[in-house]
C-alpha cells in the first residue's frame, strides 16, 4: 500500500495521552467515547491512539486539540469496523524481520534514540515497552496484509494507464529533478505497482465508507452528539 494509505491504516491501531476522569478519591472511570454496533470505545483507547500517532510521527507529546481527538476517534471507529470483518486469529502474521524493519523505521523518526537505553526511555514516554511495540507493529502489518489480500485481486492496470502515467507523471518528475529519461520497459513494473497501490487506496476508502454506512455508530465526545447511523439510528 502507499505511504498515505499505510499511515491511514497504521493510525487505526492505538496507544496514551490524557487522564481519565475520577468518580471519587481512589477510583477512576474509563469513560465511553463511542459505541460501534454495540461495542464500546473507551477514552483510554482514544488517549492511546493519540500517543501512538505521536510516536509514529516522531512528535513530542502535547495536549491534544478537539480536532486531534475527533480524528483519533474516527480512526478507532474504523479500527473497530475493520476488526469486525476479520478476527485477529485469522490475520496473516508477519515475519519477525518485517516487524523489526518497521520498528527501525519508527525509531528513525526519533533521532535521539541512538542507544538502546535512550530508545527504551523514549518508548516509556509514550506509555510503551519494546514487547508492547512489537505486538502493535505485528498487528499493524497483519492488518495491512489482510487489506492487500482482500483488495488487490480486484485491481486491473492496463498498459494504456501505465503509458499515460509514464508520459504525464513519471517523465515530468524526472525532468524536474534533472535526471535523464528512463525507457518505459525499465520502469513499467514499478509504475504498475504505483497505480495498483493508488487503486487499493481508493478501494480501501470506499470499503470504510461502506462499513460506516451499514453500521450503527454513535460518538460521545464532549459537545458531540452526532450519530453516524447507516441502516439504523440511535
């Protein structure tokens, strides 16, 4: 999948930032922030998503804005809807080297983690340890693979589209970079994959929209009484 689609999908898998409200001294409530087809999403999950997004992007933690929280909740709703389609036990599991490669990409977004001790300290700031990160990354990759397996067979890219991309996009980008032309046969496979990933992105977006339309979703953030209901209303 493309980097944009990957980030969209990785954002569906969550991690922590804000505190939960107290009922009284010594007792904490994990407030419900959404209900998706009868399944609840908790504030702790929302906080986790905000934290994990910051880790992936290499950003320092900061108090989330209302828009940050709305976007995080939207990701969690999509995660719940996708989870209903394929149980975790049925997801294709990634190879350990794939998991470690992805972790190294995440770590590269944090230049101050050259030592293992510094990396562990950074993870702790985001509420994680190495084992938890490995588990989350493995699930991310499994979900990405599942989406690819579902959607790729329906994508057909003909030679006309490849030639049009080569002429209208690929060559102009080469010229802009001051690079010499590359013959189409040498890059046709790469262009086919680019176009395939773009189509998978479109299909993935349409799939999520369809899942939302056919589901019963209610969000419960403060000042948000919106109900996104497909076939049913609250």
